């Protein structure tokens, strides 16, 4: 029984250690993700601005479609931002400097 527990503990420690060293995205991929966030936000901003123009022209159907598409691009930007913050940003919580008062 002790041998089995020792093997399980060893495997658990090894899995934890390898999980920290595993990189899902390399530097180039991270840049692409970051650039995509900017692109998606730019498209969403453009579509939100188009809504006012379409409403002024009386085209409510196209305004609603633009709104739905703007929301979709905003959600894409949010999702890519999450991927970037989880897999690309360096996490060094202990080196934070105290905030100035």
C-alpha cells in the first residue's frame, strides 16, 4: 500500500511540475492573439458607430443586425483577452510593488 501511495504522490508532483513548465502558446502566437483583440475591438467599435447612422437613415433592421454583430465581435475580443491573460502574460505576483498612497 505504501508503494502505491508513493507512486501516486510521485506522479501527482511530476504532473504539477510539468504543468507549470508547459507553454501552450509561444511568443509569436501570443502576439497574434493580442493583435486579434485589437482587431475585434476595432470592428466592434465601427459597428457600434454604424448603428447611429443606420438609425438616422431609418434602417432599423440593419441597425439591429449591426448591433448583434458588434456584440459578437466584443465577445470575441473578450475571449481572446482571456486567452492572452491566462497563457501569455507573465505571472509574477510576488514581485508586485506596493501601491502608492
